[in-house]
C-alpha cells in the first residue's frame, strides 16, 4: 500500500461538482465530472492530489481540497428499497435508483441509515450501496 494511505480511506465530493483528471494537475485532461457527495476511495496521495476509484474502477486524480470527510454512499443496485427501519420487516418509504448518492447517517448491522438530497431519511441494505 502506498505510504500515507490508510486501508479503505474514503472521501466525498464537497462542492456541486469535481473534475477527475488523468494526472495530478489542473492542466491534465478531465476524465469524469462527479456530483456533490459522490463517494471515492483513495488509492494514493501526491501532494494535494488524491488518486481515487469508485465502486466500479479506478477513476483518476482529484484535488484534495475539493473533497470532504462527510460520509456518503452510492446505490450500486438497479433499485434499492428505502425502509423505515434497519430490516426487511420495516415498511418501504421510498425507492433509491442506481447511482443515486445519499448521505450516510449511521449504520446498524448490515443496514445503513441514509438521507436523500431532498431530506428524506431511511434505511438501505449496505450490500446494495458502496461508500462509507
């Protein structure tokens, strides 16, 4: 593991959007643009730049000051039920769509308590999401 990187260190996009670049430089080509809260796993640090990946693949480099330690999750399943409590016995209060980003509020066992962008809160099975 590269020096200075803890196992499974995560960050999330702080502003409305961040450019993921091919190399750790603002002059480098933009490969992706990611929206607010998108969770990223840090693979390496180089100065004020972070080499990151998401749940699918390595992505590139982001400027560290544009990230935060506010925990988020991204839905990896096609659809995930948002429930009133941590378990399948609880009522479904909404449907989360694939690639939807939610704020992490806590967890209980294999369930994560999350909040949608519109403020709606609930529980989702952690295996249907990625992040922290």
